[in-house]
């Protein structure tokens, strides 16, 4: 069986034959393979070189970006240290406010502000490229998260302290801690002989002996709930200081306030006199706590500053 073959003839323009090449199948296959090899391997080398150049450029860009990221991480480290220092100062102030407000100090276990959750996940690409940088960024995120939680706790703590201080300040402003008039104490709180009826009775206040017309001062902030004549006490004033505390002022010569009026510590509410049942000009002063008479003597803190 004869194998197939092809002849390639070369002719000039005038038609005269110049020669030819006879190609068999094996020769043609060999020629095609040689042509493929001549084109494929140089082409592959060129494509590989281009891809490598692109990868090198991308790697250089990524390295520059990571270098910038490392610089930012260093700056964040410094800022975190600064924030931590400021937080310590804020915590000290918070503890001081709590002490002033009479609140217990925040303990270390409370300040830890513990939380639960899943394991920290790293950026996979960054972890593969630079594991130390990935873990450093993760540590920064945890530090910032802890500072945010602790600062939130301290904020609440300061708010509690301020609320308590405000309440304590309001209580102090409504505590009848000043002597309501001048003079000296002529009769104390407790059992005594009545100066007119000559019988033993319970004296529910203090008597301040002082000339008629001496001003009577509100010993604390409050509201006038009575300003009129009453049996036994004559012209009298009653102040409600909230927190269950009321004060009574009797035997006035003149009243300087009206019922429903708000007064502040140091305001003049009346003047000393001898109205009602009395032997002479003086101020009868009472302090009532939750509806029961209390000894006003222990409230005269301006006379006894060591009690403050």
C-alpha cells in the first residue's frame, strides 16, 4: 500500500517549472510539530515573564501597603498607651467622686468588665502574608474594645456619683443646720416645769431668749406650709424642708412670709416677739422628723462645726 504524499511545485510567472518539494505524511507531521514547538515555548516564556512581572508589581504594592499598615499600627500603639494613661487618670477621678459621694470603690474584678464570645478571627490574607502583623492588629482591637468597655463603666460610675452628690447636696441644703436667730438658749428640749402653769410637761423645742424685733432666719431651704396665728404659739411659721423634716417658729411679733412661698437658707421669715402664751420675748423653735419632735440642739451645726 503506497503512502500518501504531496508535492509542492515552484513555478515562475512565465509558467516554466523551477522545482518542487515532495512531502510525505511523516514529514508533514514532523513539520507541524516543529512549527508548534517554535511558537509554543517562546510564547509560553513571554506569557510567564509577563505574569511574573505583574505578580512582582502586585507584591511590591502589597509590601508598600503593609509597610504603611505597620506604621499605622505603631501609631495606634502609641495612641492606645496614651488612652490607657488618660483612662487611669479618669478612673482615679471616678474613685475620688465615689468616695466623696459615699459610694464604694470600684473593685478590680468589676473594672475587668469581663465578656465572653468566640475565638478571635484573623484576616486570612494578612495572616498568611504577615502573621505577626495580623496578631498585633488583633491585640490592638482587643485593647481598644477593653478600653471602650471600661470607659463605659467609669462613665456610669461618675454619673452615679454625680447623682448621689446632687442628692446629698440637696439634702444638705434642706437640712435645718443653722441657728434661726440670735440670743441664748433659755429652755432646752425635754421635760421641764411650765413657766406659767407650773406643771411638768414635755417641751418639744428650744427657746431662744432675744429682744423683740430680732430677725428669724430660715435654717435651710424649704416651703412655707403655715404662716398665721396658732393656739399657744401665737404668730407662727412652719417650714417643710422635704425628706420628712419640718421646722416650727413660734411667738413671732411679725411674719415675713406667706403660705406656699419657697424660702432659701438665710431668708428672713419673721421677727422675734411675745405673741401667744409666753412670759417674755423669745423664739420657740421646733424640729419635726417624720411627724415626731426631735431635739433641735443636734441640728445647730453652725454652733458646733465639729459635727460636720
